[in-house]
C-alpha cells in the first residue's frame, strides 16, 4: 500500500511530551472450542493444504489454521490493518495505514453494514475463519505480534476486506494526490500493474476441451502475495486456487465445473470533490446555496518507536456528504467510491467458489458486491465469458469526472451504480477466445468480435489502450484453426515484446541511435539493434533494455515528469551510458546477460530469472545487491486448467513455495520448477488427495 502519511511526519512535534510505555495489551482470549475433529488438513508433497470439513465453516476454520501455520506473520498484518492497530507494531508506516482506516471509517462501515450485507450461511464461514485465526493465536502466543489484536471478529475481517478493496479502487492514490497538492491527476503506482487471463472455447482446441490460464502478476511477497489452497466441504464447496493472507475463500481459481481469473482494471471507480468552504467558518461548506457543517473527529494514532515505547499522535479527519474528507492548504477535498458502499465482496467470492454452472456463477457476479477486476471465465459446459467488472457510479452528465469534481452541488453527488448488465462483457465470441492483460475491455477477442466503446458512457472511464502484452497476444493467437495445449502453454509463457512497442513512454529512440555518432556506446547500440526483444536469461539486450527502462522510470518519477512521453535521443544516450557504467562497475564488463543482472531470491537461494516488464511472462525487479536486481512482482501464482469430461485437469506453480517460514521444507521448493516452467499437477479429487498426501491431521495436532 502507498501510505498517505510519510515517515517522519509524526515524531518531532510530539516526542518529548507524549512518550509512554506500551503495555502491549496483555489480554488473553479464550479458545473457541471448535470441533476440530470435523476439520482435516492434508498436505501434499509441496506442502499445499487441502482442507476438508463437514461444513463450509469447518473448512474456513481449517484454512485459517493452515495458512497461519505457513504465514501467520503476514496474516497478522491484515488483522492489524483491519483493526487500526498497525502503528503499534510497524511504527510510522503502520500509523499511516491506521490513519487511512480511520479516514475511510472501514471499521464503522463494517459494523453498520454487516447484518444486512451477509447471509446467515456466510456469516458462519466468517465465524469459522475468525475462530481458526484466534485459536491459532491462542496456542502460539510466542508468534503474536501484538496481543491486543486478538481475538479478531468477523466484522473486523470485513473491515480488512473494505480496506483492501478501497486501495484497489485507488483510494490510497487519491489521498496521496490530495495531501501532495496534485489532485487534478491522481498518480499511478510507482510501477504499472499487470496480469493475464485467457480462456479458449472447446471449438478452438484440438482436444475439444476449454482452456483457462489464471496468471495474475502480484508482488511475490507481502500482504497481497498469493497463497494456494484447496477447500472442500460436504456442503458443496470444492475449489482450488489463490487467495491473499486473511482471505477466507478462493479469490480466483477452479472448482469441479468452472474457473475464473481476475486482472486489475482501471475504469473511473472514484471521484475527488473540491468543497466550497466558508472563509469565515472553515468548518462549513456550501452545497446548492446552503451551508453544511463538516463532521470533524480527532483520532489518536499509536506509533511504535522502540520495543517498549509508543507515542499517541492526534490527527483530525473530516467527512462531508460526498465522503471522507481531507483539509489541506490547497483546499478541502472529499473522495467517494463504491467499496465503502457495497461490502459484500467476500460472500460474492464464496458464491463464485460454489457455483455449479455459468448461470449460478453469473448470478453471484450480478450481486455487484465486488468493486473491481476484469474477470475471464471458462467451464466444462462450453461457455467462456469476459467482463470488466466494477462498481461504476451513475454520474450526472455535464461535468468532467476525469479530474476534480465540483463539491458544491448535489448534481455531482451520485448515489447509484451501473448494474452488471451495463458493464462491458461478452460470452462465446465467434473467434472462440477471450483474454485480458489489463488493457482495454473493448479489445478482448478477435477484432470483428470486439465490443464498441461508443456504446458505453464516456464517464465510465474505461481504458482504450493496448499494452505490450495485449499486442503480443494478438501476434501469437490465430483467429481461426485449432490450437493444442502445447500451443496454449507456449502463448502463456511467451517472453517477447511485440513488434511495435506499447510502453507508456515511447522508447523507439533506443533502437535507432547512430553508433558512428556515439562510438563510446557502440556495443550498447549494437546490442539493442540486434536484440530480438526476448527476455531470456541469456539475453544481453534484455538486460540492457531493463536497466535503461528502470533508470528512466526512476528519473521521471524523481522529476515529476509524465511517463506518457517520448524518450529523446539525448535521454536514450544517457540511459545507455549509465548502463555501461553500471555494468562495468559491478560486473567488470560492458554488457551482461539478464540472468546475471536479475535474480529470483529466497533466503540463501539465488537463481537467474527471465522476464522484464510487460512481456507476457512479466517480471518487475527492484535494486538488490552488488548491482543486481531482485524479482519483486509479476509472474507468481500460475494456474492452468483444461475442462473436459470429469474433473478439470489442473496444473499450478507458486513462485517460492507453500510456506513463508524459512525453516520449512516448502519455503523455496517450487522455485526451480517455477523457473523451468514445470507446473505441478493438482486435483480436486478428495480420494486422490488423501491417497497421496504426505501428512493428514486435525488443527492443533
């Protein structure tokens, strides 16, 4: 998450008179007395948990326990964030999250909307998950980061979901833009997001099976890194796929009948309103000629300094009829978005997990609780489907919603969302395939089959752009004829940029420099001109391009320059010279191979890794040590599915392994298979899981 309050902003004014000893809250909760004999955890040879239970609630309990066994520390980050306690453990950065929680009132919203938003059946699932986490904390007190975080309640779990979906809707970036005085254009993440989802209809495959690739590009570690699990109850829940720490169901994956993949989309989910403030009474703002009073509240953020010392820091938050509000020197601004209005996303996901056919799955989608995400679907019954999903406000015409919106009239105060039927979507196009790589929803299939963007209101704000991955997919995917599973895997694992590049920054100058004019970088110019644009571990051109790409990304960010620009000849030369100097300094030569420069790192295990930004096998890296870079985001959890007769055929891989504990044998045991693209077979067959399991046990054993 990008934090709205920067480190160092709290300490100076309060340190000398607000120092207090932190008690750590020594409250010890009681165990739930859950009947764990009804919960069975089977670990396969890779340590992946297969959770079996009598009821869905039993399965949720088992998921919480198994995930805590593998990564309790990261789950606690989600717990602490949902409860507004992150500052007590993570200091100033955690307090910034707590500020965000208080500004958005996620705990209050969860409490207010809980009863009306969730069915009795799903409340039991949340209760089971909470009980599993609480019982694990009770029996592993030495692992608890902050005793006051437990017990956690279902409502606090929902607070964490609201917080996460708010961030995915752009709320954190909006807050940053407001406090930095840059509200006209909300800045994007420091690096662009990326994911792939591909569905092929049985009519286009040589085996007559539907193919589905679930391939999101998440951070490799942290609160939004994928965890793999299989959930199976006697109440009809049998799903396998990926979820994040704190998740109580599969976010995207496959069940016995169908599967779906999410990618991040970016229509206009959120509006920033500038209020008209009374100069004589700054607590009042005018709407349609009437003065209204801002709701004002003082919150106390507890910021950890050292192990035994925290400081309480007072901060004010405001609220208008438009939503959470910030008062700055540039003005007073409110933000408004759907994730604070509709909070039932967890139940929608659960119902998608349990859907037995497209009608049931689409009914879950039609509930419109999930605030965003492109979603690509396939099943065993000859249906493929795509939708650019989201809670998109029904906005009054006559205003520019792409920038800051006037907050002095109720004409701009939207209160409803476009129904699911009005979102861009299509099923079973004649071309027989659907895909999304975070690009325009109006380019989801073959050109003759695509939707017309003019049929959708411009104020929805859908992206109309291609990216490198979408263009490369179209180069690889034929619009007619049959494809094999091997063809499908080859497309999914392609690591080459398209013929015409589609980065936000036009980088064509890099490939047209005259070596006679710049003899000092002759080798670099030659390397890029002869590069086949493939990001293989042995490629010198890929390493050189990656260095220059990150170099200018950083330089543009530092200068506050838009990435939607053209790299000049001077900048291209500067980037090449910087690369030459860097490689000579750290590697003793002018050019290096990508695998020398970029590594996949887990503990003491360091391996060369392929991939650069925005190839289908995306890898984004950050500076590491000795001039090298470390993979940080991109290819992570991959699930490939064939739907035919019987249970789907499933293969998967997770970048590191099933456990985040360094002493576990499954901490890094999937790395070599991940790099060699050797996916492991998985199954939804309970009998087969139990027959081949390496360990079967009940929670607590």
